C-alpha cells in the first residue's frame, strides 16, 4: 500500500519538499519553460467549477455559526477607498471606522487593513498608529498597470516610504494575455523586491483574464514570483470577485502549499457587498482549503460597503431586530 | 474570536409543513379506500421512528385498481382531447412546484436522503418531467413515432425506493401524456410521497381512475405485473426482480420496459480537470448515499494520476457532512433500510476479505437509524466482487488503467451497462470513448445529471427501453419504434 495517502498530509503542508525559490527555479528559467509549466497545470472545467461554487452557496449558516462568521468576516475586511476624490479627511474617517467599526459596540472586531492610494498611505499610517490595523496601498499604476516598469517600481517604493505595510499590485494583463509570462513573472519579482518588508498582494484582474484556466495559471505565476497574497480584482472591472474564481484560486494556493510548503493568502475584492456574500466566501474557504486559511493573515475581503452590512447583521443577531442604515456610520 | 474553526450550527428544515397521517389506505378510482389485507409500517431510516402505517394491497385490491384504470381509459382518458390531457399534466406540475417544500421534507423523512438533494434535485426534476410530458400530450403525431400513435391502455408500474417521487414522475408523466392510465406500486419502504402525490391528483381534479396507487411489498407488485388486464408493464428496481418480471410477462401480450441495476465506470484520464473530476467522483458515488442505479461505483483512473486523484478524493471526502437528512448542510444521509445496510456491510466485508484496501474518513454517525460512512476501496481487481456486484451504497471501488483501450475493456467488463463517465479535456477522446462504451448514458466531465429531454436506460442486464426524451414516449405507444 504505497499510494493511499493520509488526506491530512497535503492539507497540513507537511509533505517534505524544497522551500520557495528552489522547487520551481527550473520552470522560470525561460519563457518556454514557464509556458510549458503553466499550460501543464490541470485544466479547470467551467461547468464543474461553477456548479461546485453554487452548491457551496446553498450552505445554511445560522445562529452561533453566523455570529462567528460575521466577526471573522469583519476582521478580514480590507476597508477600501480608491477614488480620485479621496482626501486626507476621508482617509482619516475611514481609519476611525476601521479601528472601531461599531461605535456602539466595542466587542465588534477591528478590520484587517485600510486600503488606499499610495499618496494617502502616510495619512492612514498616522491615523492607525498603534492599532494593529494594516495600511495597504495600491501601486504599480493601479488599476490598469499600463506604465513602464520604472514608474511602477517608483510607485511601490513611494507607497512603502509613505508607510504602507501591504502593497496591492496589478499584473500586466496585456503581457499575460499575449503569452509573455516570463515578463509578468519578472515584474512581480521586481515589485516584491521593491516592497522590502511590506506584504505583496498580486491582483490578477480575473475579469480581464476571463477564463478559469487563466486564473489558475496567473495564480501560480504570482506565487512562483513570491506573492504573499493573490487577489482577484481591482474592483474597477466587472465581473470582479466571483465565487467560482475564488474557488479556483483557493485550489491553487492549496496545491502550491502542498508542492512548496509555503502558504499564500487569497483576497477576493470587488462586488462583495452583503453579509450573505461574505459568508459564502468563508464557506468556500472552509470547505476548499480548511481552517488554516480562516484568518486575516491568509484571507481578506476587499470591500467598502460590505462592512456596514456586516455590522447591521451583527446588530440584528445581538438585538433580534434590524436597525436602519442610520445605525451605522456613512463612509 | 473564540475558535479558529468554522463549525456550522444545526440548520434543520422544519417538518411542520408535512402532515403525516397515522395510517393510509389505497388510492383507487380517485379516492382513498381501505385495503383488504394487512398493513405495513414505514419508518424514518435516520431515526427508526415509525412514520405511518400503509395498506398492503392484495390481489383483490389490485384487481379493483386495474378495473378502475380500465374504466377511466375507456370512458374518459382515452377519448379525451390530447390538449386537455396536457392541461391536467401542466396542473400537476404546477402543484408539485407549489408544494415543493412539503414533498422535499416528506421525501427526506421517508427515504433518508439529504434535504438539499430532495429540495434541489428530486422534487424540481419530478416537476420538470410533468412539464416536459405535458407539452408532448397534443404533439405525439410529430414525435417521429408514426402519424397517429395510440396508447396501450392500462400501465402497471412498479418503482423503487431510491427516488420515490422522481421515479413516480418518470413513470406516470409519460404514461398519462400518451393517453394511458396507471396502476402504480410504490416501494415498500417509501410509500409516503406517492400517497401525497395521490392527493395532488385529487387537487388537480384528475378524473378518477386515471392514476391509482396501490401500496405494498413484493406480492402486491407481482399482482400488478401479473394482472391479466394490464397492457403495459414498467419496472425500475433490482435485476433479480426484473428477471422474474420478464419471465412473468413472457408469452403474454404485455409490453415491458425494465430499468435495472448498474455498475458504472467513471473513467478519469490523466489530462482530466482533476478538481472537477474529484467533484464528479464524489457526486457519482455519494449522491443519494450511492442508492443510484447509475452511480459511478467503479472509478477507473489512469495510473499516472492515480495517487494525485486518490489523495485529492480522500481530502474531499473528509469534508462530506454525514448526518441528519433534514439538516440543510447534510451531504450524505441515512441508508434507506436495515436490509440494504446489511447488504452494503456484507459486500464491504467481502471486499476486504478479497484483498482490497478499505478507506473511510473519520466521521461520527448517529446512534439510531441506518448509517454507513462514505467508503473507498483501492487495490481493487476486476475479479473482486466489489468490482462486479452492485453495492447500491456509498462504496467506491478504484481500479486503474494504462491506455484508452484498457479503459474501455475494463469499463465494458460488466454484466451491466447503464451509465458511464469520461473525464478528459480532450474533446475528440470523449467522442471516441463514448462511442465504444456499452452504456445507455455516458456523461462527459460531469456525472449524475438528469433531464426529462434526455433518454435514460441500459444495455445488457441493466434492462431495456428508455425513459425520457422522445424515446421514452415510444415505450407507452403502440407500434412505436424509435
């Protein structure tokens, strides 16, 4: 009996193997090798993936499970504002909400991070000093990514210099769709280096990659290049985060850990507006990759309006009745 | 945060929507009447609680039902304008949808299947079968089965316990759409949704005698099949009983269709979409606790991906939620009866004794009721009984192959031929392999998908005749060939 593996083996990440940077050095040595590797990953059957996500969407999460899920979801929110009209005042008000989302109830957990443009990272850093809430900044010519490598790297260094400890970069979708995988890989490697100690989230913009096969390949590419998180979307393109695309990315981080021992996080972003949506994502995490990913260090929800719905549902569980939108703060 | 684990709280569907009477009679000529024989108890297999007592139809009861069906055929249903027959079927379909939750809860109570399946599969598909056939009622001349196809008359139908309402729909809808009347015998362990369907017939004002439901066990079924005034016999169930029915109707004028057992091969090639293939394997064998005649009970996996697929499969099986069928988060429910549980246990023990390796996930099973954990046998040889006999439970046998030819040879090496699955990203391979498989239904990159427009039926000892689609109509029409 050589082949019956303990199903916990893969999930626990205990399979012996080389660490990151060694296992797959070979596949990134040339464009051809990287292409062969990415195209050799098992395909994703669209119908099957969507059916699986839909089935998990029917899970009924009630009472104590719902309370746990709401608090967990709040602690995973990257509270985001990415508007041309953003001001220091707006960012400070968001930071206040991030550290204490429900002013009437101190038991509500703080969110994971505030996500802003790089020039406002300093404002956020100052407002969040000593709170444990992270400052995430989008960079690399977000959202399109259409700028030269030098500009993108300068963008990253600027954001880190302003105090961001998490960088949300976008990949060059044009290069990816044209099949220039090594170019995309090298850019992520360069950005990772420019991040220094800051965590790197790599936005795939799956709405522009379109197929699930591409989402899986782009996830692997980003992980090979050193991503700490893979993120679905900028939020500027529709469709943004969907359950099936999140499923495919979760499968990728699961398989990547089994192969390398390194655990990469996942961040769906854009389009998650309701508590129901958020809980569906948590169910997806729970039943695809398990409890190891059910923490803000490994799973984030990029959203702006979601937080208020989570708070309203939280109040409903506590008091037994729904309050109106005036019982949560406007952003 | 109190715990790092996401534990789902119980989410039971309320059973208050169903109103189970302490006892039921037979549904004959549009009314519930007392049976002239014994009664039998029907239990909830998840708790062993007695749900109700139902009549055991005797030969005299069956005779009464057949005479009612004949009368209805001659006087009402046969002469009726086909479009009007269609109206009744549409009405039944709508009522099934309106009362869907009631049917789903009752089905899960009586059968043990998870409410998620009865709610999302059994009941919607049953309604879909009535809608589909309602549309055919006035278009039979255009079905390619001859210019003026005629019904046989009285159809005697015997159905199994694995999909009580859905199998009723598969039998009753085409029979009524084609102008036949029906005497139906539901399974001994799962009569309740058929009796609720009888109430739906009353609610729909279906003319008396068009549908008659006679509950009971094997002897009642035999009386239906052997009644001299039955023109058409349709049976779904075990190959053993199917054989005796074939013997009983041989030499009579009765027309027969049989949908019997299966031992489907689910073939996974090395270029398959592995994550979805694993989902398909799980759906293939653990859907409805494996109580599915077309279940993918033999996994044929290419040797080069065997370890990867099995590891992935075991991890996935570890997440299946086994337990209370009425909990909305349950994936695998109760085994339908003590008798079936004994058979599953026996075959599993034989599997181990023959040298296959049994794997089961850690799972807590309830103390009462009939339960068997999801089970995978690896190192199975085609000579093992668990690779040949239909287990009809949540038990998967894993075999391997090296080449496409070997896959086809092993898949066809069965006395059955009901269904098969092919998993590969290569479209040309799907077509080439499907062409060579001796199976009535072949799924590609999916499994256990059903639709009323698609004919279903088997080769070899899986039976003959088709249900669903145009071909399914032919079984209920005189001289129709497809």
